[in-house]
């Protein structure tokens, strides 16, 4: 495993620590899960936008003009 340092505001760190304590997580576990969830959501966006565009086109095709 690699280690790295990050900087964040005291308020943010306090919230993270409170949340981690309530869920039985380490900071590292929470930040890893959060980063992976963010990346996965961003990677899914092109597929989601493609589906939205396909639905919009299908709805327009069904609209009586």
C-alpha cells in the first residue's frame, strides 16, 4: 500500500472523523471508498447521457406534429 499526505480544513476533517467513528471506518477506508464511488459515477456519465439522448429522441419521434 502507498501512503500520501493531503491537506484539508479542520471542519472537514472533524466531520470525516465523526462519521468514521460512527460507522467503524478508518479515514483511509472512507476516503478510498469515496474516491472510487466518485470515479465510477464520473465514468458512468457518458453512458447515462447517451441513454438520456436516446430517450429524448424516442420521445420526439413519438410526438405528433
